[in-house]
C-alpha cells in the first residue's frame, strides 16, 4: 500500500506540473505472476517509469501501450498470459494478468500574460472554472500571490524566462492582456509557433492592426498571425474587467468543447 501511495503522490505532482502520465494498474491476476492485483506503475511521456507491474518483456509491452494511450487519450485493458514465449507470451511464470491503463493528459492551463486588472479577473475566473493558472508580468510586483492569490504559478520577470519555467503544450490557452503594442511585439514571436491550443490578444481592432503591421515587418507571416484571436473574447458588449474576463473565458470554453472533428479541435 505504501508503494501505491507513492505512485498516487507522483501522479498528483505530475498533474500539478502539467506533465502527461499513464497509470497502469493490475486489475486481475491468476496463477503464478510477478505482481498481484492492485500493483501500480506510472509511465511518463519520455518512457520513464515509476513502480512496476512485473518487469521484463511484459512491462516493456505495457510501456509501449501506455505511450500509445498518451497519444489517443483512451483507456485500455491489456490481457497477458505468461505461459508460452514461443507463442508470443511475454513470460513463463505460468499465470495470467490484466492491466488497466489510464492516461492523464496535462490539465488545461490558462497562461495569463499581463497581470493588470483584466489579467487578474481572467486568472480568478479561470481558477473558478478549474484551469491551472499561470501568470506572468515584467512588472514584478503584479505577478505575485498578493495580487493574484489563486494562481498555481507566479512567474514575475521577462516572458522568455517565464516560458522557460512553464513550457507551452497543446493544453495551454494563452491570454495576452498586456499594457501596449511594444510588449505584444516582443512576446508574439516567442509563442506563435508553439503548440498552444489558443492565443488571444486584448485590444481594439486598431491596436491589433498596428501590432500585426510591426510583426509582419519583423518577419512573421500573415499565416502565422492568423492563429491569433484578436480582439480577444466573444462579443458581449463587455466593459468591466470582470465582464471582459467572462467574454475571454467563454471564447476559450467554446473552443475547448468543440467537437473533435472540427478544425484545430484537439482535446
């Protein structure tokens, strides 16, 4: 039981860190087998494991199946006979096992760039909605627990440093609510080719036109910039920071819950 407690603790830590992982659990064991029902193992995206479901060839097959599960997000039950290697069995112990694979994708992360009034409101609403909240601002006094108490990660300082500490993945939703065009011009090239599911930028159509002009001058293409949602949020005639946060999160929810067959609608 203590081994399993350690595995569950590692699973929770991986989720908190935004790291994908698969939990493998022996759900049935009959006859002579190396590990019994309830034994658990974690498989990480780079092939690392923690714990064991028996070792040897069987465990290697479980790791391979777990990596496939991370790709498609589907659970699996893997039956193995450990009797006749010449017939393809992964062992000779004499028993049978079934192993349940449960993939855990990284939690949806709301990466809030800019911690002014709107950024604070977005972070608070995102936390209420169950997102992992990461906030950053080069105005270091703003990206703090005192200003945004419900963020999971505060990254004051340069955006390049923040990006190094919180790499973007396909479950990241970037909300740029910065103070001016020059800040946007610096940040967009760092994220435009990332796997982020969403990049939204606050500001009027006129501000986005000016930002876009500068970014095109800097060498980005129109196709690159087409993925930026600007102005950010659904049009609901929002005025206050809280209302703007609602419009932003509504747009993100709409994208996140779109059918998997829709363009750019990966989970």
